[in-house]
C-alpha cells in the first residue's frame, strides 16, 4: 500500500515561474507531476503568500491546468483562520523554490516522493519527461 502524504506546494517560483504579482509560465512538468501525485492518493495543499484576488487567480489557474487542491493556505478544507492560532499549516512535505539548495525540479521531486522512475506520459514512445528522470 502506498504511503500517502499531505504535500504543501508553493505557487510562485514552484508551480509557475516567479512573475508575482502576475502569473508566470508553468514550470516544466509541474502540472503533470502534481496530477500524478494526486492520482497516487496524495493530498495537495496550495501554500502561498498570495491572498485575496491574487490567490483566487492562482487557484483558478491551477484548476484550468487540471489541479484542484485539498486545501488552500490551510491544513484542511474550510479551516477558518481567526488570527488566534499559528498561521503555519500541517503537512508531511513542503515543496518550495526557497528550500535550502533551491528548487530541485519536478522530475527530482517525483522520484524522491515515489522512489520510482517517472511514468511515460506520452504513450509508448519515451517522452522528454521520462528521459529527465534517468
């Protein structure tokens, strides 16, 4: 049985190139990897500095690209932040471009989390995605 995790993922510089307050281009294989992680049973939390309209834009952009999050800037859906508790969310793993050592790329993240080779996402021929994981 797969050990599922709650994974908090940053938006700017991680899912998309950093273009704040705008929305940058998607990082190479970000959405493909996030979809695969969701399909594997992991719960994804969008964990970002964005709020208000800018947060709504980021959530909508992800939804347009096939990702709906378990929660957004919260530990669980519908969590109410009243300012009386810590703003820190609970997750097993945090993926952020500001990690020590920088952002390792979605290929490395997939391999680290699944301990397996990347799936072939484009049919029977080896895709660029598959070759990046070797």
